[in-house]
């Protein structure tokens, strides 16, 4: 066996660590009191959601399905003081093709 090969025992240990990591991440993601999502833009600027946290219903008052379905009207829920910043930051994120975090205020649906 050379230095680049991994033993069966080492592989099993790594898999166990990955399982524990996944379990811990799931616990955090399922219990955090904030909503977050990850989306991707293709070369034409079309977006697809990779992940939307289940807390969306508690934070925004919208289901995951409503959030995705109503993308064209979501700006109605943005705080007016944040709207210009959001538009600018999203444009930058689309062009840069890098991970971008954008914080904004959202009017909760009643």
C-alpha cells in the first residue's frame, strides 16, 4: 500500500465522522431561528434554489412553495429602505458568480 491509499478502517472512521457532521448540521439547520437559502444563477441569470430552510414559514410567513412560486412579487415584502441595496447586491452576486450573503428586512405575511 502506498501513501495515497487509505485503509478500510480509516475509510470507515471518515464515514462515521461525516455521519456525525451531517447529524450535527441537520440539528443546527432544523433548530436555528433564522431563515436562509442558497440559490444559483446560470449563465443567463436564471436562478434555481439549492436549499431553503424550513424556518421560512416562521420567519416570513410563507411556505417554501409560496416563496418559490411568488418570486416576481417578493419585492413587495422587502422593507422600502432595503430595496435599492438588495437590487444592487443581487446584481453584483449574479455577475461575480461567488457566494454572497445579503441581509434585508422582510414584511411578514399575515
